[in-house]
C-alpha cells in the first residue's frame, strides 16, 4: 500500500512539474514577436522542451504552428480560440492509457494570451517521459513489495504456528488420548491467554460429558431391565390368553371326544363275545382303532394350541392350511353347530414370514370373538365369513389380506378405538380376559403387519389382518395385481 501511494504521488508530482515548466515557457513567449522570429528558433524550443506542438494565433487571425501541420489538433485550436476571446489561460488533458499508475492522460494542453501580437500562444506536451520515469520506479516498488510480502508472510506463518496451530495440535492430541480415568488433560491458567481459557472450558465440558455419560449408562441399564420385564410380561400375557382360549375349546372337545370313546367302548364289548368269527373281530378292531385315532387327533390339536410359545425366529408359513385347521377346530364347539361358516380363501399367494403358533392364536382369537358375538343374535342365521385376497402394498410388493367377518350386533362406535387395549372387554365378568385382541395386535405387529377392526352400524363386525407375503411372492403378486 505504501509503495502504491508513493508511485501515485510520484506520478502526480512529475505531471505537475512538467505542466509548471511548460507554463514558464509560455510566459516567456507571450512578449515574443512571432512574425519576425525565425523558424529555427522555434525548432530549438520544441527540441529542448520536448514539445509536441507549439501554436500562435495573432489578433489578425494569422496562425503559426511548429512543427508545420500540428495545427490539426482540434483540442488546442478550440482552446486558443477561447483564449483569444476571453484573454484567460486554459489547461486541459487528452488521451488515456495505462502507461502510468492506473489510467492516465497522454497529453496536456496549455494556452495563454500573447501581449505583443494580441493573440494567444498554446502548446501540447506528452506526459510519456513522466510515465517512463515512474515505470522505472514501479519496478523498484514491486521488488520492494515482493520482499515485504515474503518477509511478512514468513513472520506471520511462524507466529500463526506458535500462537494457533501448535496449541490446537496439543489440544487435539490430548483429546485423542482421552480416557475415562485420566481426569483433566487440558492445562489451563492465566498465562495461556485465549487457549488457556479454551482449555478450562474443555475441562468443564469433559466433566459434564463424563457426568452425562454415567447418567446415560444408568438410563440404558434401567431401560434394558424394563424391556426384559416388558418382554417377560408380554410372554406371560400371551400364554394366559392362549390358555383361556384353550379352556373355551375344552367343552366342545370333551363332547367330540366323548362320542368316539363311547363307540370304542361298544366295540370292545362286542369283541368280548365268544361267538364272533375272525372276520367280525378284525372289523370291530379296525373301527375301534379308527375312533381312537380320531380321539388322538383331537387331543393333538388341543395340545398344539396350548403348548408354550417361545421367541423363535420367523419362518415361511402357508396361511391357508393353518387358517383352515383353526376353522375346523372352532367348528367342534357345541355352540357353533348352528353357525354357518363360509370360507373363501381366494388369495393366490399366502406364504408369509411369521411364527406359526402365533398366527394360529390370532386366528383362534378372532373366530372365538365372532362366535361369542353371534350368541346374542336373535333373528336370522348366524354366519362367519373367512376370506383372503392379495393386494398391492403401500410401499412395494404384495400383501395378504385376511378378513374374519360376522353378522352379529357389531361393536359400538364408543368402544371401537379401545378393542385392542389390554384387558378391555364388553363381555360379562368371568367370560373374557380382554387380552385376545391385544395379544393378536402384538403378534401381527411383530411380523410387520397390521390388524384393524371394522364395524359399520347394524352390519356386524370384521377383523382385517394385513401381512406382507414372502419376498419372491411379493414381487410376483405386485405384477399380478397391477
């Protein structure tokens, strides 16, 4: 900056000095008789003062120019005419180039009244000699600037390293080597300036972080324990609801088991008669074994429903056979004999990733709820519809939609939002735990599906279960639906 200011002032001073010298020359020429002067005398003036043009205008209108032909300069001619009329000195600049420091004029023009001839004298002079001198100094100034930049940059770099980079590196190294039991690693004190205060702030921050970390560990541990307790309670809740469902099936199964047992007893009594031939004995034995196999199958179904659930990995399950099996079991209940079951499993893709035992319990809960609801139905034939279909999923692929619908009294609008809450039931005390749909909601949610209750006024109630089909079938099902 200092070098630039010096160059500008140098150029300005040189221009002004050249103008002053030229004005002194004009002062010497105002009393000169140009009519009597020889041309050689003016040639000497032009060469000595490096004039571009010297012009004289007499009061008679006669004009002299040295060298000959420079009177074509319109700017100087106009200035001479104004000086003759006003008898005032004129100064002007013309041209513009970057020869000096920044954009600068190339020429200056001076005029002054002539006392002898009554006219005016003017000259034009180039400023290039001044710019050439400044250009020589400009090279010196640039070299000076370069030296200053190198020196100041070097000094600034080492000061930056000493004041900023080295302390930051030390802070980073200490931060990287931080251990839980190392205490405060950042030195602080009044003699370390801003970085001393920064170290103190970092020590305080580390102290707070350490306290927060310990609190977070306690919170995580308490959440882990709470989650384990929650999972335990959830398993117990599922187990309790399953046992309650099995208990509700026991009456129907007892009736179904009693009939084949009576038949077996009759065949055994027949086999005890001594007058039976071998053919009849084999036939009665075969029928008795068949009835016992029927009893064994019923007991096996009951055991399948009542066995304890475990947190097993999800596996591919075919829903249609499982749902058909559950419907057959529910039909065994004595009070379902008057109910018309309509099963329409129209979904092409029914394989889902799920826990088979969990799905069995969900279907059983939904069907038993419909059976209980139909006990209140007066006129008309009680009916339960079980349907399945494939639909396009919200994000991609296909889903399996299962619907269990009855034509019972339905669910009131005030209770519809609470049917999936644990222990919520509209049944009389002792006839329901209020856990069936809550457990079903938990099981379906675990496999990535959803379960909803729909109950239009006066049109019964339906439970709609939506679960994603397995990956390969999801892609094919999506294409089929589109």
